[in-house]
C-alpha cells in the first residue's frame, strides 16, 4: 500500500471509529473521481467522514444543508449587479469547493436535486449563458435519510445512477461505541487530522488508479455480471454499461488501496455492493445486500 494511503486511512479512522471498510470505500470513490451517496439515520457520522476526508486530503470543504425551500441558485450562485462597475458579477455558491457535503439531499425538491446532479456530471455550471468551471478535484458526498421518513423526495433511478457508490455507515461496533460513550472528543480528534496530500499528489494517486491492470478474463467476469442482471427480472432493468465502467474503476481503486498493480475478482466482489446495489434498487443496509449477494452466487469466477 502507498504510505500516504495508509496514513490517510489511519487518520480518518482515528475520528470515525470502527468504520474501516466504509472509509476505504469513500477513499476509493475519491481516487476514482466518482461521487458518494451515504444513506443512513442521523447521528451516524456522515458529516464526520466527509470533514475528516477533506482535511486529510487537503481539500476545500463546504457543507450544504438541503431543505424543502432550497433553490438551485442557493447551490450554484447568482449574478448580482455591481452598481460601481455597472455590470453583473457572478457570486459563486457553496458548490464551488473541492469536497461538497450535500446533507439530506432527499429533503430538497427535485429541481434542486437536479441542479446538484448536473454539476456532478458536468463538473461545471452555467448561469445566464456563462459557463463556470468547478474546482478540481470535485467530489460530492451526498447523504439521504431512509425513504420511509417524512418530508423526503426520493431520488429517481436515473439520478441514483449518477452516484459512483452508495454506502451505509450503521451503528458503531460495541468497542467503538463504548469509547464514544466514555467521552470521546470527536471535534478534538478531527482538528488533529493532519493534511497528508495536496492537489498534485492526489492527482498522482488518481492517475495511478488508471494504470492498474485489468485482465481480459476479469473484464469477461464483469461482463457476465452485467449480463446476469439483464436476463433476470429479479434484478429489475439490470446494470448499464456506465455501471460496468464504475465497477471496473472501483475494482482498480480497491486494488491500489491494497498495494497491488492489478485488479482481482476479490476486488470486484469487495466493491460490488457499493457500486451495484443502489442501481438495482436494493437495500443500503451495511450487513445485507441481497441483490449483490445473489448476483455473486449466480456468476462464478473463471480461472485467471
């Protein structure tokens, strides 16, 4: 494993206790230039994960609280008339940060949700015919409450598909929860997270992910996974080519995190629930991914 990756995992893990796998998945999404969706109850550490990741990676950070009255202009910014210069000037909204936490995205109206998702896809926004580039890197961590809670606007399937991964944090393990109950000072630990990367080093790691080798046999395995979801009504409409590309990228990122220069079937299996479950309409529960688990049983791995 690259030393700075190990240091980053340790630093973030010192703040978000007992969540090593979720931290690894979040870092994988960032290294693969994807966006992350976290579905969970309030108070599980979603904001903490985003803030700690931003600090360790040396990224500018904004948190946006989504509400039912949030407007697209509140996200992307507006043109305001400057009387002295007698011209309109663009005032950037909170989307102009390298890591944006979109908190409780499903409490905002579909119009505001769409404004965020368009920015995620295009990595730029347009206001009155003028295009403004978003920062690089641009990484969105969106959180949403369970769909059965009141006052929510569920994300449609086409918008869910824009998220590279979805994870669930869940309750902390007993040992971590005990430390929290005994007076664990989260803010103090968060303030102590060191800046371990800068933009140049992060781009270098993202480029390293691109160079991870994927064999033809592994591509065949992924293609058979995709085909299996399209030929069985149990999986709804199945996984798209975009989902397949995300699965390959995530497997490469997972391989890099584990110090390898090539991806293995075990990497695909490790990331499949986070990449595929929300695209298939399945559960977000940390310990139960019924569609992904069934898919991995249905499609066997051929010898590499």
